[in-house]
């Protein structure tokens, strides 16, 4: 019997997708209702990941020494990751501000790269080139606004994650019903 068959006999309600979808929708509404707490959760998650990554760098140092002459970089990276993680755990404000600026700078760099790469579109379509260039310039202006207003950047990040969770959660719920 083919396990990839689309036969209705093999199809059942997908409880895993349904539960995951419900949890994502609930998380989205919690983030939208309490964006400051959501940002604190991001800082906590980032702090924990940073500390774990630092420990991984330190643990991998001995393996790097065997084949990489600059293995001391692993020690420096590990220590810096741990320091950043502890700093974020001790001060949510510093962590929130850092994440907000990283988000804004990421948006800025992505917009600038989009402008740089839009020039190749002139050869294909002048109209699409102008359209793409205008959108990337608007993105760059928004990025500059985010850099100068980190609170807006932090809220934008929380809202984007919340809306992503909402859309993805609804999709999971629909898929759960489609699998039956």
C-alpha cells in the first residue's frame, strides 16, 4: 500500500496541526494585547539562546584547536555570547533596546541592498524597475524612522511576529480540517 496515497481512507483529522494552530492564534492575540510582555519574552529567549550558544562555542574550542589556527576566536565569541545573554537577563531594557536597533538596522540594510539590486531590473522592465526602486526607497525611509524611534521598531517587531503567528495559526487550523 502506498503511504503517500491521496485516498480518503488514509486521511484523518490532524490534531497536531489543529492544536498548534490554536496555540499560535492564542499567542498572536496575547502578543497583540501585551506587546511589552511579548518584547520581554523575546529578550528572555534571546538571552537564553545567547548563553547556550556561548557555552557551545566554549565547549567546541578543543575541537577547533585541532584544525583551525585561530581557535581562540571560539573562546572570545563564547565569552561575548555569555556576557550578552547575562546582560539581557539582568536588564530587559538594554535587551529590548538592542533588539529594536538590530531589527531597525536589519530593515535598513535589507532596504539598501534592495535598492542596489533593483538596478539590474532596468534591462528587463523599466516600469518594474521604477516600481521596485520606489518600494525600496519607501522601505529605506521606514527603516530610518525605525532607527530614530526604537520604541516603534520594538513594537513593529512584536506586531509582525503576532501577525505571522495569526496567519500561520489559521493556516494550520485549516490544514487540520483539510487532512480529514
